[in-house]
C-alpha cells in the first residue's frame, strides 16, 4: 500500500516538473540555435548543436561559431541595453517609494484601530480591481497634456498603482503576526516613531525584504503601461524594447535570448523567495 | 518607592467599561496582587497605572503627585509582561541595557547595575544569548533583571508566569517575593491564579467586571469574603454553595433547602434575611455516621492527594466537596455529611 | 523619585495613524481617484488627438454606443469564458501542486524553487512562450505528434482552441502563487487528524475532503477572487500570444478596450467601455462574496 503511494507521488512530481519547465524550455532552446536550424520542421526536442551566439549578438557584437557561421549583431542591441538600464532604474525607484510609503502605513494599520481604517484599507485594496487598461487611458491623456509621456518619472508613478496595493495587503498581514514589542519600547522610554524605526523595523526586516523583492518583480515585469507610455523613447524599459522583436520572425533567437535575460532577475529572486513565502503565514488584513 | 493611588479610575473601550470607577490605594513597598478572571479589567488597570493606556476619566497619583497624563518613561516604573516579552533581535545583555537607554546614567554605572541584576537573578551565563535560545523560566528571569536594573519606584507585572509549567511557577514565586522584599519596591502583580495571589501578595484586590470587589490580606479574604464571587474565587478546592432561603420560626432564623435533610439554625450574627446561598469550605463539612446529619449525597468522585482526600458529591447540577483524611467508600456510594455551624457564611 | 511629570505630548492613536497614512492618502487621491474621475469625465466626451488633445461634451452617448456595439458583447463573453476557464484551472492546479508539495520527498527545496518560477515570469514572456508551444509550425504538440509518426501541424492558436490555450497558460502562471499559500495552510493541519481519519478507516478521498480541504476554503475563496480579477484585467499575455485573434476569438473586453483606445485612438469611447469592465470586475467579486465568501469567513 505504502509503495503504491510513493509511486504515485513520484509520478505526480515528474508530471509537475515537466508541466513547469516545458513552456520555458520550449522557447528558450531557440536562444541556443543558429538561424539555419531554428526553423526546422518538425520542431525538435533537443537541438543537436548549441551556441551562445545569440546572447552576444544582443549586446551588439558579431559572433562566429566553430563551424564558421557568422551570426550578425542584433540591430536592436542599443535598445536592449537601454531597456535593461531603464527597467532597473524604474523598478528600483518604484520599489523604494513603495516601501517608504507603505511600511509605516502597514505598521499603523496592523496595530491600531481607528475610525477611517476600514474605509482607507478598502480603497487601497479596491484599486487592485482597476484594470491597468482603465487607468492607462486617463494617465495617457494626462501625460500627453503634461508632457510626461516618454519619461521614466511618469512611468514610475503609474507603476506605483501596481506595487502599492500588493505590498499593503502583504505587509499588514505579516505585521499582525509580530509580537507587541511596542509596549516594551514605551516602557523603556522610546517614543512612538522611535519604537517603530529602531525596534519594529529591524525585527520585521525579513517580511519587508520579501515585500520589496516582490514589488521589484512586479515593476520589472510590467508591460502594459510601458508599451503605451515609453515605447520608442529614451525611457524605454526592457519589455518594450524587446517588443520590437516581437512580430519580427527573422531573429527569434535574439528574442529568446533577450527573454531569457529578462527572466533572470525574477528567477533568481523567486528561487530564494520560495522559502519565505510559505513561512509568511499571511493573515487577512481586513480583520 | 512610591505609593500609588487610583481615584475614580474609569477606562472605556467604545461603550464597554473595562475599568469602572475604581478607587485603590497601594502602600509604599507593598506587594499588591490584582486578582480576577479574564476580562475583569485587571490588565487594563495595570496599563493605566503604567501609562500605556490613557484613562477615560479619573486620576492616578504616585506619592500624591498626579501622573495621569505622563508618559510611561517619566513615571519611573518597570514592567514585566506576559510570556516574558523581550526584544527578539537583541541578546540578553543588550535587552537589559535597553532599559537604561533613555536615562542619563553614566556608562560605568549602567554596567554595574547590569552585573548586580544578573547576579541577583542568577543569569550571568545567559547574557550573550538571544531570547529564543532560552527556556521560559530563563526568559522570565531576564525580563525581571531588565525590570530591576532601572531601580524604579514601582514594579508592574502582568501575569508573568502564565506561560510556565507548574513546577517552575512554584520556584519562581518565592524567588520573586524574596527579591521584592529585598528591594522594597512597590509592586503590583496581576494574575488570574488565586494560588499565586494567596502565596505572594501582602494584600489582594479581587476584581470583577471592572471593579474591586474586595481588598485585604490573603487571610482576611479567605476567612471573610464579602461577596459570593470572592468566596467562590478564593480557595482550592473551592467554596461550597447550597441554594435555598432563610425562614424565621419562633424568633430564630433557619436556612432551608431541598437537599438539606433538616433546617440549619443560624445564629443572630448571620442575620441577613435576603441571602440565598449557604456557604462553607470543604474542610468545614464532615462525614458522619450519626443520625445527626444535614445531607445525604451520592459520591461522584474521589481525589486522593496524599495529604488529604477530596470527596466530590453530586447534588442536582452542582457538587459539594469534602476534605477528609481517611476514607473507605467508593464512587456511587451514599455518604452522610454534617456542616460545621461555626464556619458558615451567607450570601 | 521619578522625573518631573510632563504633559503627554504623544499623539493619540488616531493622529499618529493619520500621519503615517498621509502619503498613501495622497497616492490614492492623485494616482487613483483623480485618474478615475478624469476617465469618467473623458467617457462623456468625444476625444480627438489631432493637433493636441481636444474634448467635446456628448453626455452619455459613449455609453449607449458601447451597448450597441456587437464587439462589446462578443468581447464580454470572451472575457467571461476565459476567466471561468482560467479560474477553474488555476485553483485546481494550485490545489494539486500544494498537496504534492506538502508530502515528503527528496530535493524538496530545489523542486519548490522550480515550481515557483512560472509565477516570476512576466506575462508578456509567458505569451511568447505559450505561443511557441501552441503555434502549429513550432508547437510542442506538433513535435509529439511527429514523434508518433504524424505528419501534420498541430495548431492550437485556432478558432477552436485558442481560448483554452490562453486559459492553460494563465493558470500556468498563477497556480504557483495559489499553491504556496495553500501550502502554508496545509502545514498547519495537525498530523494527528490524519491518524484519526485512519482509525475511522477513511479512504484517501474522504481524508482529503474532511481533513485537508476544510481549512483551505477561505484561502481558496480569496484566491478565486484574485484569479477572477487578474484574468479580467489581463492584457500582456493575450497581446503577445494571440493579439486577440484569430479574428476576434480571443479578444477579451480588456483587449477590445486597448484596440479602441490606442489603435483607433477613440479615448472617450474606450473610457466608457472600461467602466463596463470595472463594473464586471467589481460585480463578480461582490457576487462571489455574497454567494460564497460570507459562508467561509473566519
């Protein structure tokens, strides 16, 4: 009986892994192929030859394979590099702003009850229900008027509509589980704000870190706003800079390589994050 | 050390009175226990005295100086919380030093006090460890050291032993009282455990529903409880109650109840005509073989503690407990009981 | 003795909280309420982009135009169908993954790290990847088909299958998050309860239904709501995978709004339609709460 269960478990695990990895692998294998064998029909499971040329092309250099095939540099490379830098900039700034604004808020909301709390909380959380498309339209119009299209500043502001609600929800739940250390601080003579800054924040830094990292991932992956607001401008972010590859079939290996690069920060982060997410034990913030 | 006076102290949460018009005086150097069930307002009272809560109305005086509006730090108090609350990310020595962080004491004086405190509480070997590495009892000692190092005027303790096992509680109880007598600091100790209250307090203030029902030394409260609540709350095994009514016959008063075989004559001192409960402690009722008995009940349970035996008898939905030294009946037998007339209380 | 008493200069709870909340209140006002209000205003105007932004007031005309537009109704149906399929798949998948991950096996940390990767991938990236899988020329199923001797392409970006492909891909992305939260719920179930079930001779299914499932109900409700909202809002994934096609088969309401506003530059009409979308989103969550959430609330 027991052996059967183990067998089913391993079978399930194998299926799970195949399910998870196949979509990623199926596209990423393109990044390692040359233009000749990219369009082979039927599509192959395992390529015969693998090259790293596409990655090098992405950054603007030619690459010659062992067999002497020339892989020309991608014409988009300046865009790609600019996109990477802009994405990084926007994501970091948006995350910093989010954390500075939300950590104190989540602290007060998780500890105290007061009159407008539920209303305020609901409004923040309800802004999650707004589709980016809906907020994009007025923002687009406003930005056209204010000349903020094509600026990183403008993009950062809209990105906040994604990061703030999520971080609020997450941190309030997390903070509720922290023991009531304020009492101790007040007896020892720390003022409210000092208790928060010097005692509470160091204590809860794990949760804060997780929230910041998730906020970064959300900003990094953001596409809708960027595609409308900064596409083709100097403020282009990574997703939009590679969207010019998107409907361009001649060089799918470049797109694949670019995608792979773009996935790396979230990959790495998620890898280390998975332990913390399940330990977070998040509590409903409205209670 | 300070004396503490509460004048008409009231604290409301929304519409609910957590503390209702409370008046209390704690003498200098006294160990006062605030005793009561959950929700009686004892912790709220303590929090008001500490300055962690602002009262809705009323005054708090330390040595006749009004501190009602002062923040905790300027009241020169120290507090030990439930589950020995300590800063989790600091080691014990740093935890203790934190109490002196906001004072203007010299560096060398601070270190001197930490050493003294850790010797008094025997925690020298724990100073480098973090709270999560310690056992419950050790954490309690560190929290106590953290409190005494400030040399405060008042100690406030909020059910500090609630999370510890029975054996540990016994040890720490006497150590804490001993320490307090040595330092002679006015102390208020909150608990729901009446054994702790009886064994530790100089006086006990029994609270219920936001008010002090009775205040007095342990013996006073034990022997002369002023209300049914206090009588039933203090003492283990608990007080016995028989429900019934008072009848007057031929100029004498009697207590009568369905389960009593005969009316119990009451002497004039106990002349409260509207009482409905006859009460007596388990050691004031005896098994008898005479015809001269008050109750005949079925045995529900027998608890043999070694030094005494508690016999639990069934009557209606309630139980009567009898303490006896030797015993030979079994569960479900019938026994006859007689109540000591000199130790009856009426409520 | 204690130091001189000073008046309590500390802020009351309410004031302190409001002070901390001030930046977020600003955020709500400028970044949520103002744009929403502006969108409402725009929805009542004809907006033209030639020579700068020009507005002409037309009252509720846009709203009537939306209702008369056949594309609106088609797209709404597509949205609803897509959302339903996504949600069912996501929750089932999430549950399945959570149960597997709650068992004991080797390399648990490694496997868990791999399982969470789909969630970390951007939705536009997901679209590109799943397009590759579904497209006949390059598809995964084509490769498998050929492995078994077939000669045709197996194309899933077709009228019959594209929505299912999209729902599958959406679930692929969302399920890990659901799984991890369910996992933390499952880990709080006392092992003894399973022992009790064994003594009561419960079958595996019964054990799942009576021991594992009940504590998960609230979390499942919460994530059903989240999945519904995310699916209704979804744009990136559809944009890169099918561009709403073939034809308009996979054009959800969100995608229609996108085309209307940013391809046809009809911002006023687009705004109006987006309020219908908002109504759909808020309406579904409220309805779900009314029917289900109230019963599983802790």
